[in-house]
C-alpha cells in the first residue's frame, strides 16, 4: 500500500510517499481502506521531534512510529477473528491516538477502540474534519469547564480546528459564545454559531472586565495572567497548550482565589471515553447540529504541503489529506 513515511525527524521534506506492507488485522481488529486523514499541530510536533520533550514519547533519536496520522475514514475491508459488531463494507471513522498509521491507504483499528460508523450525511473528508478539533474541544468544555446552559464562554483561536468545534459544542450546551479571531475569519465563526465576534487585530478581549464564565484559549496566545481580569468571579481559564506557568497556576488556583486556570490532556483519555466522545459528535453531525469545516484538501502524495500549511498556524478548520478515491 501507499503511505507517507517519516523515518527521521525534521521539516515536512522528510515525508516520503512509499510502498509499504499492508497491515493485517489481528484478533479484535478491522482493516479499513482509508480515504481521508487530517494534519494537526500535534502531528507537526511528532514529525519534527520538536519540542524536544515530545521525543520522550515519540522516540529519542528517531520516530518510533514512521507512518503518522491519527484520524481516518473509509470502508471496512477485512475483519480479524472475534470481531462481531463491524462488517466488511461498513463505513467507519476513527482516531488512532497512540499508534498513528492513518496517512496510509489501509489502517488497522480495534473494533472496541476509538471508531464509529461514519454519519451517513458526511463524506469521508468531512468525517475526519468532524473528529479533528472536536475530540479536544469536547472534554475541555464538558469536563474542564463543566459548561452549563446560559454561561458565557469566550473562545480564543476560534477559527482553528479546536476553536470551530468549541463554538459548535458550546452552543450545543446552551452557552452564549464570543469568538475571537482575525478579520478574515469573522464570517466563518459567525456561520458556525458564534453569538458575538471579536476581531483580534482590532480589539483586545482582556479589556472586557468580569465578562466570561469560561475563557477557552485554544491556541495558548493569551495567558491566564492577561485573561484573568476578563473572567467573572468563579470563572475558569482553559488552555490547550501545556507550559510550566499554566501547570503551576492550575495547582495554585485550585486552592486559592475565585478564578481558576486549567489544562486538559485529551490525548491521555481512555479509548472507551474517546469512543463515547466520537459517538456524541457523530450524533450531532448526523443531525446537522455540528458542521465540519475543511480549510484545505491535499492528496496523499502532497501530504508535506498539508504539514507546511498547518505550520503557518493560521488555518481555519481542518487540513484534510485525501487518499485514493476519496470523496
Ligand atoms: N491539550 C491537548 O490535549 C491538545 C489536543 C489537541 C490540540 N492541542 C493544541 O491546540 C492548539 C490548537 O489546535 P488547532 O488544531 O485548533 O490549531 P489550528 O487549526 O492551527 O488553529 C489555530 C488558529 O488560531 C488562530 N490564531 C493564530 N494566532 C493567533 C493569536 N495570536 N491569537 C488568537 N488566535 C490566533 C489562527 O487563525 P488567525 O491567525 O486567522 O486568527 C488559527 O485559526 C494547538 O497548539 C494544538 O497543539 C492540544
């Protein structure tokens, strides 16, 4: 099968299209003929081996997993023994969080892993986009913020994959959403449900004193220190970007003060929990309440371009890789 292989750490130039052995489904696994994947910031870090801390997980001197890619969507082509729920021909979407392999024509996945039937109204490209930022945004809003109906939430970095998903999920929970993004993306964030928008190139949301129950900084560009004054008493600041200050602030504010800081490590969630989250988003997508947003589409052979695009830090929604006869 064709796959994008990264045998060494480095720039997107290390990515090579190669013929590799097709994986074989083991007991409890299905083989999926894969039609689509996405490129994320986390995958860029895995490919580059940067920040260096990332190598403690991905491999100290060279990548442990040479085929990157977490999200996939396609059709079950074969099933291993003791698979009972999925059948050959089923359309499925999933996320291989720990062992990657989704930038390839075929992917193996556990039937009881992070995999769901693809919503009938979504193409495979739309499915990988639907399960891109949402699997991060959902635990941040539900467990991290314990978001309640009627609360005010500000989403910084609202046009990114996590931000676009956060707007839609926060609306689903009944929150009043303010989205912060650049001028070019104002219309997009309104179109997915933001009640109010702030153009970050003109206004500074941190001047809106005592205004928000939740500030979700999806890009980590506004620190807790700056954002604090915009939180209501009892409010919480959440960021996706782990830094030493936020870890210390999380510890400190858990004991002292009326305004909290927190981070959630969504990649550490148990597969069963992730699968439930995927199923929740699938239901919302099926009903039309959650709309996947695709920024750019890159055929597998040009995966390196997708990585270059994601590294600009200015994409809106998802950068999708299409594979074979993708739709
Ligand atoms: N903790 C976790 O478990 C976890 C899980 C997944 C992802 N993450 C992290 O979450 C972050 C966001 O991921 P993503 O996929 O949403 O990224 P993304 O799709 O690349 O989006 C980034 C967005 O931020 C906007 N932006 C850029 N500079 C900004 C600034 N100074 N202020 C406000 N907005 C700015 C960009 O649009 P404009 O420039 O046009 O405004 C862009 O739309 C990444 O750092 C990723 O590593 C963490």
